[in-house]
């Protein structure tokens, strides 16, 4: 059987490298929609929204929560540069749950001192982390 073509996926943040592996297929949460990338994909650069990077590797799907950033695809290499990124096994569910509740309370309070855009972004990050961890 012909050997399966692979591509390199690197997920990095300003703080650390979250993932680095040769993989078959990855879905990226592009701001214009989800992008499925196979090896030898045409070069592209896209911005990312808060969402899940879904990696197919060795017959399993791994979820990585990313909180916005950019991705570059070139020469069978996918580089994700994210503001924050956590693999599903790295997520602190209690912390994400607490962040979700804080953001919901801020939004529900409706006070004039609330930064709604910021609270909504925090809520999105928390919900995304819970989804990655299989808790939402
Ligand atoms: P919190 O209010 O709990 O700090 P946040 O959305 O404001 O959440 P970020 O600013 O996006 O947090 O991330 C700060 C750092 O903490 C990043 O390194 C991120 O990967 C990490 N992080 C945030 N929430 C979690 C979580 N629930 N589990 C694991 N790591 C997390």
C-alpha cells in the first residue's frame, strides 16, 4: 500500500508550542469559515476566530481550542499562531466554567460600566474551551 502523505502541523502561541506533529488532515476555524487542509494544499494565509482546530492523527480526532490568531499553509506545513491554544487534555474545565459564569454575570448585569464586547469575547473563549474538553 502506498504510504499516506502527511503534513506538518505546528500550533504555537506567544508563550509556548501547543502541538507539533506530522498529521493527515486538519480543520481550521477560519474567520470566513472552516477550512479543511490536506497535504499539498495550495498556499494560504487566514485569520482565525475563537474555535476548534480539529486534527486527524493516527485514526483519532484531537481538538485544540484556539482563541483567535492566524494560520499559514505552505509546502505541506500548517502553522497556527494563536493568541492562546490548549489541547483538549490541557483544559482546566473548572477554570473555563468559572470564566463562563463570570462573563455571563457581567453580561446579565447590564451595567453601564460593562465592556460588552470584552465580556462576549471572554464567554466565547470559555464556551470554546468547554467544547474542546467535551463539556458543552
Ligand atoms: P481566564 O479568565 O480563566 O484567565 P481567559 O479567556 O481570560 O480565561 P486567556 O487570556 O485566553 O484566558 O489565556 C491566558 C492563558 O491561560 C493562556 O495561556 C491560556 O492558554 C490559559 N488558559 C485560559 N483558560 C484556560 C483553561 N480553562 N484551561 C487551560 N488553560 C487556560
